[in-house]
């Protein structure tokens, strides 16, 4: 599990994301240029800092070098968004995620090496919090700590049976796409093949371990 997350921008999206990640056990550093936003989050996340994300000196003063994940949780200023992404890359943050406001913006972010693009109109902060640092392709919250997600089976899962996934990984396979077939409630003896698409259900902690 990724431990250190930097969330830049503590507006509506960033605040929800930072608080959800803190609740899930991440060490979250939140950054915003507005002092009132920093005060609002000061007691809800690991650490909140006021600063201008486009200022290279800010990053030199903060313990973010080599952090697991950096999230640019604002997209209102394309220039500031892209420059912040470049500065996070310069600080060798392992995975950079950024909000985008248009297709062209997304192309630019991909061109500079951003790992994941989030479109706020399609991706909620809650969804990003659940799937952060994993290979989940989608997630549906059922209760506060139980959900359903979609994954593509890796080589680590091949030849495991549906029953073994339940016994060893604590997740239930609800459906799978194998070749040209869609199998609902596959039998316990069915073996997983690398590349299968699986729809699985389980406690968040088990889904995360399986998909990291």
C-alpha cells in the first residue's frame, strides 16, 4: 500500500480526496495557496501547508522527494496544473495524478509523463480514493468498507480457481469475461486465466491488497 500522498489543491475535490485517504490510513500532505482552506483541513488530514504549488522553492522546503503519489487536485489554471506536474516529476514522486479540464489538457499531461488523468465530471473524489495506487479499473461502494470492482487478471492470479480466490484472497468473483464468453457466478472450480476481466466483491482492505 502506498503510504505517502501529496494532494495539491484543497478545493472541493481535493478536500474530499485528502480526508478519504487519511481515513484509509495514508499519510497525506495537503497543499493550498489559500490559508482558509489549510485551516479547514488542518485537523482532518496528516498535515496541511499553505504555499504556491508553482514555486520550486516550496518543494525544496517540504519532505516530498520520492513520495509514493502526488495528486494535482485542481484544473482551473492549465499553466499552474502542468507546471505543478513537472515539479512533482522533478521531485521524483513515484506516481503523478492530475485533474484535467479538456481533452487537449489531458494530452498535454500525458506528454509530460503524468501517470493518470482524472476528469472531475466523470471521476468522483471517492472513486479516486478507493482506486489510488491499485489496478482497479472501476469501483462501486456498497458500504463504508465493502465494495465491488473490476480488474484484469495478472500472471499472479492465473491458474488460481474461483474458490482459491475466496479462500486465499478473501474476494468473491461475481462475473468474468473470458475470451468471448461472459460468465456470471463462475463455478468454484473455474481457473483464472491471465487477461481475464473479473468483477469481484470484498472488503476494501482485501480488494486493495489483491490489486496493488
